[in-house]
C-alpha cells in the first residue's frame, strides 16, 4: 500500500513539473502496424489514472474478500460482550441473593456458552456460585449436574483445592450416603489441611457415625475458626463427651480415658467438669467426683456445680471444712449459701444451716433456698414454718413456669395446650 502511494506521488510530481516547465517530448506506442504518439504529460496523466483504477479494484477486492471474516469477528465480539454481561449478572445476583434472577442467569449461561469455550477459571467461578446456592434454586438432579461439571473443570485446570470433591461429599452427606464418606473427606483434607469447610463437614460425618473421640480432636482443630462455622463447637464438644460417658460398661477407667482426651482449657470448662463429676458419681467413684468439683470451685464459683456438690455428698465433714474456707470468697452468691446450708443440714448444724439459707433468700429468693429452709424446719420439728416455706417454694416455682410459658412463641403455646 505504501509503495503504491509512493509511485502515485512521484508520477504526480513528474506531471506537475512537465506541465509547469512546458517540457516537450512524447511517448510512441507501436502495435500490429499501428502507431500512437502521446505527449509526455498526457502519458503521465493516463498512467496516474490507470494506477488509481488498479488501486481502487484491489481495495474493493480486499474489502469483499475480508467481509465474512469481519462479520465473524463482529459476531464474536458481540458474543463475548453478551457473555461478560451474563457473568456480571450472575455475580451481582449472587451478591444480592436474588435467587430467581441467579437461577435464570445460570441456566442461560449453561445453554448458550458452556460448550463454546474450553474449561476455564470463568467456568469454575460460575460452578462455584451455582453450588454455593445449591438447594435454594436447584433440585437434587441439577445440583449433582453442577457438581460433576465443577469436578471436570477443576480436573482440566489441575487445581490443588478441588471444591468439586468437597461439594460431592456434602451432597452425599445430605442424601444420607455415609459409607466411606469419612475417608473421602479425610483424603481431601490431606491435600487441603487448612480447609475449614472440609473439617466442618468431617465433624458432621463423624457425629453421624458416633466416632466421639475423633469428633473431639476435629473440634479442637476448628476452635480458632468459630466465625466461619455454621454449628456451635462447644455444643458439639459437650455432645461428644456426654456420649462417651454414657456408653455401656462405663467405669472409672473409661471416664479417666475420656478426661485424658481433653486439654487443660477444656477440662476448665464448667459443663465438662459437671459431666465428668456426674459420671464419677454414677459409677460409685464419689471421691474422684468430689475432688474434680472442688478443684474447679476452688478457683471460681458456679451455681450448677455447687448444686451437684451438695446433692452428691461424700465426706460431709471435709466438705464443710472446704465451704468454710470459701465463705469469704463467695459470700455474695446466694447459690453458695444454699450449698453451705445443705451441707450443714447433713451435719445436723441446724442453726448454721438456717443462717446460710436465710442469707440466700435475702440475696435472691429461689426455689432451692425456700425448699431447703422448709426441710430444715421439718427436721427440727417446726412444721408450721416448714409449711410456710414449702408454699413459698411452690408459688415461686409456679411463677417461673408462667414466665417461661409467656416467653414461648405462639405456636409453642398452642402445641402445649393441645
């Protein structure tokens, strides 16, 4: 193209010079006995027109020849723009949690663009969005289809974190297909040890299979990531320990083994201490249970553990000595005075028992305090005073039950009345 322009420019300059200077000269053509004489200026002008004609024909031919390619390029550009807009719509709908619009956009993407392009990061993103909404917008068959697509995409991309494998395991868990599922998730965690979703799923699978010791280990691994987990780790830990302690043939050796699975901070949990202490009491190891409670209560007071402590009395003389030691430290707690009073009742220290129980009532009236006072007065033969406190205990219990009923949702109240 540049050469042609250069030739035309040179010829134009030559013609201009010839016309300007009025230089003579001619060009003669011979053909089959004919002769044609042209002035040099005329020859240059004809050559210029000829070259312009050739250039125009070549240009027209190139435009006509490249027209289908231009149409295809334009069509591809429009498809790319349409696909980009659709991907943007998918992501926006997902962020806005617009399930109806998201489902429509995902179906259009799968129909119009899925087979046009080889597996890519874009396809992986689309699959991840579809799977993250799952049952909200798709039925089980459609979910399984998206999971299979994601696995194929990730296999072609050769990524390390294969979310498709985890999604397949989650789908199997929801469907109740637990056979071999724990091993599948464990294999996934070998390659992705930091996967919170994978470890959380493993905890659910192990809970379903009743593998309590392994649940405790996995809960411990998840304890630093509580914000990203859909279930309560503490409740899961308590459930596992509780189930370990209700197995057939429970004895002190098994209880000690369960306690040995726990770390120091877990053994400092009031609920865990209560579960272990009650288990020791249930197998007749009252001293171990009492020691465990005293070890906790020596550091901080807890009403529930205090209640277990005085209900499951072991050596009341030693217990009396222990609560006397705690008196200054826990004097402000009504539940401590109830505990102290009941231990005094066991030692037949009636006056001291009444003093502590009345102090508990002064701090905060409670059913336990009134019932314990009624028992003291019964044991000392003061039936009139005993009846007075039994009535107070019954009234307070009734008031508490009424408050609980009022706090229930309407549906719950209706079910109770039915």
